[in-house]
C-alpha cells in the first residue's frame, strides 16, 4: 500500500512538474522570484529531451509500482506511458514540444516587458 502511494505521488508530482514547465513563466509574471525555479525546470526539461538522462520521478514511480506488486512503467518512461498516444498522437511529439517552447518563450518575453 505504501509503495503504491509513493508511486502515485511521484506520478502526480510529475504531471505538476510538466504543467509548471509549460506555464511557470506565466506564474513568474505574478510572483517574480519564481522565475529562477522555472529556469531550472526548463533546463531540466531540455536536458531530458536532448540527452539520455533518466528522470528521478520516473525512477521513483517505477520503483514504487514494482515494489507495490504492479508492472511498473515501460522502458520508454513516463511521457510515453501517460502522455504520448494518450493526450496527443505520438507523431505530434515534436509539434507539442515546439508549442511548449513557444509558450515558455512567450511567457519570458512578457516577463521581460513587464520588468521595464
């Protein structure tokens, strides 16, 4: 029971992380100091796309699921399991990534313009 709770908590935090990745720049428009946390999240997101680095939240969720008697996440990971093919078709992955990048850049542009 505890392992499943850990796995589910890791999954929820992962979804929150992804939401913050996409929208955190807009949060920084209201709470300026959060821009540094968002820059760290964006950096991690970019690293996870361009390198084979494994996300600790994925590792934690997979561990919790396996210890809790479940199958665990597939080798392809969190995004492939919960998002690609579920929320949007897999062939649109690069388009979705571009959309998130544009959203982040737009929020940063607004951030800079509001500082002036």
